[in-house]
C-alpha cells in the first residue's frame, strides 16, 4: 500500500465503482442499441471495459496498485491490506451497479437471471484469471510501463475467446449477480465462477514466477 492507506482504499473504491459501472452500463447500452445482435453488443461491452481499464490502471496504479479485484489482492497484495482492499472493491462495485440502474431507469435492486454454469464456463474463468495474473506478474517484471495496456488487452481478448466472457474477478462476479442485464449472472452460478477464478489466479502467479526465475539463456 502507499504511504497513505486512506488514499489507497479510496482509489480501490473509486476504481472499482467506475470499472464495474462501465462493465454493466456498457452492457445495458449495447444491448439496447444492438437490435438483438449479441456479437455487436459484446464488441461494445468489451471495448468499453478495455478502454476504462487502461484509464483506471494508468491513473490509480501509482496510488493503490489498481487491483480492483480480490483475486489480484489475495495473490499480490500486502497481507495487512487484503481485507480492507477487498471490502473497498466490493463496496465500490456494488454502488457502481446501483448507479447504472439509476442512470438507465432500471429497478435499483435486481437479481441476475443469466445462466452461466457448467464445465466450459468454469474452465473459461480459470483460463481468464490465469492469464490476467500471469500478465500482471510477467508484465510488472519486464515491461512495467506497459501493464495498463497489457491488462486491458488481455481482458478484451478474454471477452471473445473464453466461453464465460472473462469475468476474471470475484468482486465483479458478485456485483454482476445483482443486475438482470446483459452482464448479469445468476447468484447460484457465482460461487463456481469465483472458485475457478481463485484457482486460475493462483496457477497464473505460480507459473509466472517460475518462468521469471528461469536463468537468462544468454
């Protein structure tokens, strides 16, 4: 954490609020404008998410590390800060969803109804979160200045090549269970996603650290 824990927590809260609002809000807007074309809606949703990730990581990374994700915090955050960061992420994310519902004149409190379950979906979340943590660890060690772009690009790609559309974040999974919109997920399906995400995150960090420890062949 930075020298000022309050600012770091505020950065995690604000960043999670804006990021989660972007994911859910762009999904609502995309679905309304796409005329039933799910591919167009997903393209808009993924583009907005990737763009906002780049902005938020660039701006807030120096303040808190720009986690916005309990999987990142648990694997890479300082032990003393983990619980506070996760609470800030969840609180910010849930408020972000409420703001989206208010902006689009939807019921403030909803329950996700979109079916997202099964081996393929869980494997998709494992792969998406594995790649996210792998990207962060390797990128931070070898191209730190490129991490905002690398993370944003990984998530955009993950929307398209994983069966689950790359949630890759336990907090956003919980928040998306609170919206019956394009980005939603049934609450009953959320635990399977979260377990797969945590497993993928751990595997991603271990693999990245193993690769980074390899001797230089030169």
